[in-house]
């Protein structure tokens, strides 16, 4: 070994050498006549996993026979830890990483090594590249081990033959040596098996060389005929060569026996090292057990210390409180002492002044002292009286507040009960009036009932006058959302039903549960003041209970921003204004249909009831901007209602992004296109869910051949607008904007579940379909409906809906393809008829 390799493991990286790391093994038997250059030295190898991963110092030796780079723990180890196949490897290093670090990549493996410095790294890389080139250049065809190929007896010819002849001289084995710490001798990694095989092959080659000689001699004898003496001489020389080869064979057998003995010794050494290693492992396990016991004892001690620490901290807090109290008492005592000192000084000065004047007045001083005592006693009495008065007034105020809250709750409950009673009263009036209306005779009772009905149907107005007979609890003309509570153009019976519904909704909104929901929202928003809302289970639970009217704008705006943020981040801040500008400057094919549908959007809402209403202009802008953003959709009937509901709580731009979220994020593609493909798919998905969640009702509909999708199709298209009462509608929208389209399926199933028993009582398809058209307007208890949607319908995974959508989408597309093929076939057949044009309809001619 060179002097560069004699350093200790610890100092090899700390003090890198610039000399090439290369060792020379001098054959002991030949006296250093032949020197085989060996590439070896210390390098750091990255190994380990997790926190134990790091560089470890290893001894690397290059084997030119297999082009392997072996690595050991130390130069004296008998067996390597592993090897790196350099023949098919690639080398690389990065100038930005740590100095001296490079990488060797083989098939399926990566080795990260680190030299002491950059010069040593460059030397290793150059040498390994050279060794790889030399090894690969000596493999002409397939892979052939160089150390088992003997040298040719005859000189090689040709370029390829010369290159092959340079591999290894005869009787020279390309095995490098390692120093053994037990014997100090050398050994090969194949433990002599390759050497013996090499020698046997050499012997066979030498034996085979005699045969061509005899053949040539016999041929020469046949040709010349008279040279038998020469042939005898050649035969004698060949016999001598054969005897020499036999001697060589004996010598090789002896060497083979010595190699086997060396293998046996090495195996014994390996067994000894394994025994030592097992003893070390057992000792290490014992140490680890002792260490674990120490750790457990230390952990218990730490827990005890932590308990002692907590108790000491509590005692410290108590002592600090006591010290504070004592400091307060000390301060009071000091103030008292100072006051007494001042009194003493004043009395002393007064006494000295009297002594100087020589006119003492003890009687007058006694009088003043008595007056002061009386005053002090009066102040004490007054102080006690005032303290008692304050306590009594505080108690009275607390009792008054409690009575006020109780009265408010009682008033609310009575008002709700009054609304319920009035709704029943109106129904009773209608039932009582019906037979009277059929009779022709006038009666005083009929006039009284008519008067009562007129009073009941009146809505609250500023010019309302008191009636002398009976004054019912009136409802406002419009609800909090702007929808008309009692339509004027309807018949009297319909108006009476609307009034009953409005009173019941008012009574339900005054329940304790609705009040508690409002308190929960106040507390939640107070905790998130000056901070943006974050999706959380608490917020999800609150939204499923319904968002209060005063907080709905904030929550909707946040929900929409959350869903369309990926679109808004890629666009300019004035994107909506640019769309409006484009809509004003250019003609839009959808603008005509938009203008026709503006007043038909929500005619029963005061914000869209007339062309001059404030919502009409905003609705027009939103729909035109959306038609320019999605020219493939343009405008679809149903988008106007979605935008109108959004505009009730949001401004124009936020309502525009609400449409974007519903059409581009929530709903599948082709939901609002001309084919309404996505809507048809959702109806088939809903039928599957009906069969799964409500099997009795689904079987009832199938028995009477009622296609409920004719009604539910519009539910999904406009998200229940104009299908349920306004209070339930906006609670559905709260959850829809937060959770997405799954809410539509939940509430559609909940509506049928709510009235399942009523449907099962109907045994006529006409009656069932008639009830289907209006039953949602009879559902008023939003709390019960939401409990059915969010608890009775569980489990309700969105993945199930997506899978069924994909399944039915393929079926619908196939059906549409077949229908289109049938249509084309029909058109071709009609064209072939001579009199076909006489049966063409007017609509087809217009098309």
C-alpha cells in the first residue's frame, strides 16, 4: 500500500491528499519484478435510511477481472461489504453540491461517494473511466472473463488478435490480493476455483498442441516416404514435451491442493469472525436492554419531577397571591401610619403653639373631638346604608332582566301559537262559509263570516284601519326575500291558503331552535372577526342548519370566491367590466331571448316585477356577461332564475361568478347546452337513488307508471327555484353553494321522504301526478326537512354519484346516436317518396 492509505479512518476526510490514490502490489515470490497497478483507497459512501443516513468511510478496491469496485470496512477485511459494477456504470458530479461528492449509477442502483477533495475526486473519476474503457474494449463479442483465458502459444495476428493477446500472459492470473489480518497471505475472490479451472484449460490446450504436430508429421511421411528417421526424432521430442506437461500437471495439482487448504483456513477464519460477531451482537442487545431500562426509569423520574414541578408552580402562584395581599395590607398600614404621623405632628404643633400663648382650652378641644367622633359615626352609618342600597338595586336589576327575557320568550311563543291558531281559524272560516255560499238566502252569519274573511285576507299596510269586529294578526305584503306572500290575482281560496302558509312559516321562524341557530352564528362570526372564513366541520354544521338572513351575503360571497378562485387568479381584476363593455359594443345572438325572459324570471318578487325594478338591469348585465364568457352555451332558460336568486344577496359581479361556479364547477358538462345531456343523466342517477333510498315509493310510482322525472327535471335545472317555499329554498342554496351538487340529490330525496306516506295512500296515477305538481309547496317545516336530508339519507358519497353519472352518460349517448340514425333513415326514406312533400308540417318547412 502507498503512504496515502496508511492514515487512520478518522483523518482521511479531515486532511485530504492531492496525490493519486493508487496502490502497488509487489509479488513476494518474484521479488518485486512485476508490479500490478491496483486502484484502491479510502472514500466516503452514503448509506443508511432515515435519521441514520449519512456518509461512512470505506476502503475501495478495483477488480480488473470483473470490472467491479469492491468496498470494505478496512483494508484488512477478508470479505467485501458489496461491489459496484463499473462496466455498465455512468459517472457524474454536480459543482453545486458538497466538494468532492460524485455519483456512480448502475442498472437499478445509485451510489453516492465523496472524496477528500476535488482533485482526488477527479482522479477517481478519470481512473474509473479508463478502467471501464479498458474492460469493455477487451470484450469483442459476448462477455468473456479475462482471467480464465490463457495466452496463445503462437503469436496473434491481425488487429483484433493483437488486442486479444494483450489481455493476460500465460500462467498469469488476474486476481488482486488483500491482506488478511489472520494470515498475512493473499487470496482470490473466487477462492481458487477459477485458478484451477484456468490451469486445467491451459493443460488441455497444451495437450491439444501435440496432435497437429503428429498429423503434419504423418502427412510429411506419406509425402516423402524415406524420412522415417526424422519422424522418430520428432516423436521423441513430442514425448519429452508430453512428460514436461505431465510434470506441469503435477505441479498444478499441488498448487490446487494448497489453494484448497487456503480456502479451508479462510472458512475457519470466517466462522471465527461470525462467532465473535454473534457474541458482540448478544453483548450489544444486553447493553440496549440495560439502556432501555435506564430510559424507562429516567422517564418515570421525569414524570415525577414534572408532577413536583406542577405542584411547586401552584404553590408559587398561591404564595404570589398571598404576597400581593400582604403588600396591599402593608400599603394600607403605611398610609394609616403616615396619616397618624401627620395628625400627631399637627397636634404637637398645636400644643406647642398653645404652650407659647399660655392659654390652653382643653374644654374646647374636647368639644371638637366629640364633634369629629359624631361625624365619623354618621359617615359609617351612611356608608353601610349606601352599600346595602347598591346590592339591593343590583339584585332588582338582575331580576328585572330575567323577567324581561322570560316575557320576551313567552311573547314570542304566544305570537307563534297565535299564528298557528289564526291559520287554523282561516281554514275553519273557509269550511264554514262553503255551505252558506251554496244557499240563496241571505243571513247575518254569512255577512259576519265574509267580513272576517276580508279582515283575514288583508295584508299589512301603512294606511290600514282598525276593524270593529275582529282584528287578526296580519302578515306583510312581501316576505324578507321580496316574494309576495298573498298573490292578489289568485282566487280567494288560493289567497286564503297562501295566508295560512305565511302564518305557519312565521310561527316556525319564531321557534327556540331557529333562535338558537342565530345565536350560534353570532358567536361563530364573533370568533372569526377580522379573519377570512376557513372550511371546517364547525362551519359545515352551521351552514347545514341554515344561514341567518343578515349573514347570508357574507357567507355566499365567501363560498363563491372559494370555488372560482382558480379562475379569478388567471384573469384581470376588471374581467367582468370588460365582458359588459363587449356586450354593449357588439351584438349578441342571446340578447333577444334574454330580454324576453327578464320579466318572466321571478314575477312574484318585487325586485323583478316591473321593467323599472332595480333587479332587472342587474340581471340583464349578468346574463349578457355570462353569454360572452360561454359562447357555446350562450343563454339557457333556467340561468335567469339562478342569477336572480344570487342577485338577492350579491352584487352583479359576485352573481356572475355564482353562475360560473354552478355551470363550470358544480354541474357536469352539457348540463345547460341545447341537448341538456347532463340534466338527462342526472335524472337517471336520481331514479337509481330513489330505488335505493326509497324503494317502497319507487315501486309505487313504477306500479302506476308515473314518471316523476317530469317534475324533478326542473328541480335540478334551477336548483328548486319556484318549487319550494322561499324559506326552504334559501336554506337549500346555503348548503348547495358550500357543498356542491350532492345537495340537490339529498333534498330531492328528502322531499319525497317527507311526503312518502301521503303518496302511498294515492292509488290513482292522475291523482299521484296532480299531487306531484304541488306537494312541495305544502312542506313548511325546514328543520324537519333538513334532518331528513342530512341524517336519514346517509351514507351519501359523492363518488357514488360520479360513477353513476359516468355509467348513464354512455347509455344516453348511445341512445341519442341511435335516435339520430333513425332520424336520418326516416329523412332519406321520405325524400325517396314522390308525394312526401304534401305531408310536411309547417314547422318543418320553416326549418
